[in-house]
């Protein structure tokens, strides 16, 4: 090891710049210590203490710069020459920390630009209420896709929103279309004069797409979250949205859709609907509400809700679509059980509602389900909501990822006890790219077998959706499925076939 | 109602969470701002919700505005230099030493602070050997209290003993005063824990000659020195007035030079010689002025503004305007820095000193965009320095009116650290600072950058007094 000093007379550099050059040379092999300092008395003492001062350095004055290096001979020469080079270079960035001066993304909601009026929140559920509250405090409406938000937090948010004249869509809100723009899962439906409000995402999608097929468009489609009509939340968002659509000049007909609300909430919503000054179609599936006023129409299923709204919007009856007559198939079907495998929770609910009176007992769960294992199907009719937490914990929703449903579909078509298999295909923004294409091979594989059950399918969507309604339906038909128009029809047709089988065996 | 306007107007969307929600809207031409979100408060969802309740709350917003008005109204005039025992009566009444940072007992003190305690005890004649000084400290013969508890601030170890001359800074509108000691220079200094005859000789000279000559010079000036205007000037000249004080020190010496020259009998000429070589001279003035301003903003009910951040070399702590006199502490962070020859990170003491009061007042790391000469600490480019100043602006309540940053088109320095914003974003305040050797008696070994730990702010938020029920 040897020590070398090089003195640059009358050369000034700031100490930080010098320390930086020193740091860049310090960690080289063969170099033990590097220092670049102005040769003040104090600095020469520091060098001396560190054993880095030679006679050359000792003779330097305060306006001179000392480059001091200790190391092996070869490394010394190289380090001194690189130090010279660094000192004669114009200042330039030497690492990747520099960035263009454009502003980075804000780290918190409060940092959003002035004028923001809508916050979309899809954080894990336990953080969602905090983000939503910040948004409300800054005057934004809020769409909360996140689920598992504690209900008391949802109540707090909706009360805060109410005080501020703002709307909370959610929590656990899957779909909304505001001013024609899709939030979350939504279909490319035409614009028109029907305003929809719902606590059921797939219910809203089914009604809006059926309306589209009848030539009727929507003004706004507002999801309020699956818990909004519970006794705790009290329908706060549905009431707010109802008032807003009542005042909205672009809306002539209002549709409300939900699974059964808490009775007191249903009463309050119906009273408000009666006072809306517009026709209101109410589809509270499974609830025995009565119309409180002539301008309120109660629809018992999703298809009827769409037809009633279309009738009111068009001022004319909508022709009914004939359901296919499948009675010739009855004798060819080997088994006797229904296997309805839904991605949409509302469709599962509607199916149970329509089929329990005609089929009797229906199971809605399977035993010992584990992802990746062949599901065991019960020795009874089965209606499953594959979007339920049981099937989605740690896995994406079946509207996004078909893996779980493929397992069940394969088990169902191979089960000789199956008579009718029902599947829903939901397309549109947010949904999988080709959901029918994912199920079609499983359907096709079974179609040739003598024990193959009837596969009934319906596609929720429009011709303008990215996946295209017609193309998705054709894929299913080509695979051997019978395609019907909607969830209600699918349940009815399944019920007819299974009733006939039950009567003949 | 505003839902009508929502239906009528354009959507301006903020997306928090999955980016896939933003894209279809962007494709439709909607303005979407995506938040670079992460769980606030280190993922404590309950505290996160408490935080949200404080966000945009009218009481908090109003209280923070009051605190900032008070902070920004302060005019820090340098009015006197006097022995510490005259400025701070407790130092005359008890055998007491003041130290940097939140409270700490002798047994817990880090190496440099212990060394500075020993040096001060020798300086005061309380002990004649280091061993005797340590015995006194360990047996309770010397009391220790934070500088901050006496309206004072001291850099690094921050030891203030009765005979040390103090800078006295006063706000004429309120008569409020703050104090700091005089800067010893660079290298081997008591504040870095260096001990030895050179260090002790300089301290004795500062008490006997530097203090009195400065006092006489100051009194012969036609008017008091306004440290606020001096700081504002220095920010235009490349200082950030924490780790870079070259311009401000020169400006202050220029103010004093003529007057010092007239007092050779008191040590004026020696003082001029000493000041000529002290690039950190202004630091203690910057600190005292910052303390005077931030203490004016302390004690505003419901205010989330940070009014102190200080480090004792073991722990660091913040005080918050609306949280009373409590310190909210966390273990002292390491400093990332550049080192003097022969030293490296393994030699460094963790973060120490009251000097981060500068950052609390919008200087130091917050004003880094003003100081291109020290950008070497943060990667070497002025753009990185600008980015840090801009990032600090996302966690402050407002900007300083006078302290302008040339590198950012003369926008004011961000000032008033908001506990809510720190916890919400997880952005820790950036501090520029010196590095002390971890062993007693050695001194400064480098300088660099550190951060005020998030944990302090999380603790402060947990302790934040509940707001009255909302209207």
C-alpha cells in the first residue's frame, strides 16, 4: 500500500462535490481510501490523521485542491487519473435518480386535482371506507367496488354523503353507468330514458341489456351496493338516487331492482317511488310488495321488469319472445337433476325463487369444496352462486376467471344424474375476454356422449360489447348448448323440462 | 342537488385501487387521476379510518390555518448574546445541562452526547477529569433536560451549559424569545462529541471572547438583524440553511464585520478571524429563528401541524401543535451520507441533533431545491433536489411567503408538516444533516440525508385528541 497526493493549484470545488467524487472511487479493488479536499489547515489535519497526507499535500495552500489516495500502485494510478477526469468533466448526472420534472402520481386522495367529482375505490375492503370518507370530504361522489366493508362503516359513509348531497355507490358495487360511461362491470347499452337503480349488479346488467334488445335505452344506471337495502343501511343510496332520477329531465321511467329488502326499507322506498312523479318499475325479487300507487309497477322477475319498463318507455306492448319447445328432448336425457351453475348471484336467487315451487327441494351448496379437486355434486337439484365467498376467497370472481366454473361444469356434464345444466355468460366491460369460449370446449366434449345432459345457456350483453353478444351465443350453440334470451327464460325452460322428466319417471 | 350536476357535467375521476377500473374511462376520454395508493398508517385500518375522519374536517383545517398564520407571522430578530445562565434561569438554579432531542437519561445517551456532557462538565469546572464527570452524570449529580423544554435548540449533541454564550432571538410582536448556542465550526467540535484541548480551548475562548465581542458588536448596530430576511436572501444564494450555510454565514459576517472591528479589546478581531473560516456559523441562527417561528404555532387545539422534530442520537421525536407537550418517538434513523476519509457507515451514530427544526420550518430538506451545491447527498442532480422539495410540498399545509426556491421558479418553500398527510402518504420528511462518529471523542465524520420516521407520526395520530361530535 502506498499513499499519493496530487495537488491542483487554485482549483475550487465545493466539498460535497469533492466527497461525491471520492465516494465514486472509494470502493474500487486495490483502493483503500480516497479523499478530495481543499487544502485548508483543518482539512490537511484531517488528511494527516487519516494517514493520507504526503509532502505534496502538506505544501498545498487553502486555494489548492488535494486528491489523496491510498492503495496498491496500479489502482492508485488509475484512481488519480479518473479523479482528474471527474474534476475536468462538466457536472452531469451519474445515476438514474434524475427524472423528468413532470409531477408524479399523487400518493393520497387529497392530492387529487381540484374539480375531481367521482372517486372509484377498489382497495381491500378494510381500507375502503377511509378512502371513501376522504373523497366525500372533498366533495366527490364515490363508487366502492371493494367488498367486505363493515356495514357500520357503510352507514357512516352514506350518512356523510347524505349531508353533503353526494352519492355513495357501494360498497360491493359491481356496476354503474354514469352519463354513458361504464364503472366496473357494465354493458354497452344504448342511451335512452329509462333510469335504473339496483342493489344487484347482474340484475341491473340483465335488465339493461334486455331493454337494449327491445330498442330501449337507459339514462343512468346506478348500483347502490348489495347491502344498501338492509335494515342497517336503510336504502340511503337508493333513496338518494331515486330522488335524483325523479328530478332528472332525461329520465322518464325508473326501474328499481334488488333481492328482497328489509321490510321497513321496502316500505320507505315504495312510498318515495309513489311520490316520484314518474313511472317506477319495482323488481324486489322474492318480496311480496304491492304497488302503492298506479304509477308504480311491481315486476316479479327480471324479464318482466325489463318488459314493463320497455312498455312504459315505448308506450306500446313489447312482443313476447317464444321460448324454445324442448319437450322432444325429455326422453333422451339420462338423469333427473338440475345443475344450475351461475356466475351472477342474482340469477341464482331468481332461479331458486322460480323453481322451488315447481321442483321442490333445491340444494344451494356443495360439500367439501376445494379448488382443484373434482367437485362432488349432490343427489338433488342444485343451484349454485359461484360468485359466493365460498368459491372466491383467494380466487377471482367467475365473471373474470372461469377456472372454478369449468371444474363444476365438467363435473355436471359428466354426472349421469344430471338432466339439465344451466350457465350464465356475463359479458361487457370488466368481464372476461371470451367467457363463452372458455366454457364451450367442456360443453362440446360432453355433447357426443349418450349420457350428456341438456346444457341451457344465456348471455347477458349486447352486440356492442367488446365480446359481442351474437358471437358468444354462437360459440355456445356450436358447442351443443341451447341458448335462450335471459335468466328468467332459462329458469322457466329448465323448470318445464325437469317437470316433464319428473312426471314420466 | 349535486347529483343533478353529476348527471349534467363531465366526470373527473380519481381512481384508488385497481388500475383496470381507470382504463375503460381513459379510453372514453375521461380525465382520470390514479392515486399511487398504499395502505395508510402502515396498514392499520382502524387508525386509517381515524385519519380519514380528520381529513377535510373544518375544525382541523381552521386550526391548522391559525397555527400557520402564527408561524409565518414571526419576525425573528437577533437581539442579544449572553451566557446561558442569564437567558435560561434553570441553568443558574440547578446543576443542569440541556441536550438535543426528546428527553433521555445519562445511561441511555449515545457516545457523542456522553462526550459532550463530559466536555461541558469540564468546561464548567464541575469535574477535573472525564472519569469524574462521568461519575457525576451517572450518580444524578447532573440533571439533563431537552433544549426544547427551554425554548432552545442545539445542533448535534446540543449540549448547553451555564457559561456557554447563547444567541437570543426575539419576535417583537409577542416578545417571545428562543435560544441557541454559538457554532464551533467544522470538524472536531463538542457538538459532534469531540474532546481534547483544542475543543476545550475553543469553548473557553467562545465564552470569554467571542460572546462578549458579538454582544458589543450587536449593540452597536443601528438595528437588530432580521434573520428572516437574511434567510430569504441566502435561499437565493444556494443555501438551504441546515446543511448548507455558506451564503448566510457570509451575509451575517458582513453585517457584523465593521462593528466587530471596533471592539478589538473584547475579541472582535479574533472573532472575525474565526468567522472567516466557519461555513456553519449561520446554522445556529437558522435553528433559533426556526424554533421561534414553530413554537408560535404550538398549542393550537385540533391542529395537526408538527411544531418540532428533534433527535437525541438514540430516539427521535415530534411534537404536534394540537397534542400538548408530548414527544412521539421512534428509534433514531440511520443517515445516508458521504464520509470523510477513513470513515464509513459502520462508524456513524444514528441521527442526532435539534437542527431538524429547520425542516419543520420549511428549510433544509424541504428547501433542497435552493441548494444545488449539496445535491451530492441525494444522488447528485438538481432535478433530484427539486423532486424532494416538491415531494415535501405534498405533506405540508402551505408554503412560506418569504422563503422562495429559485430552482422551482421561486415558489415558496413547503412549510407546516401535516401529520395527516405524512401518515396518509407514508412520505417521511427529508432531513439534511451532519454525521457524528458513534464513539465518544471523535467528532464529525460526514454529512448526508435522513428521514423523520413514520412511526413518530403514527404515534402522534393515535394520541390526537378526539374532535367534538361533528355538526
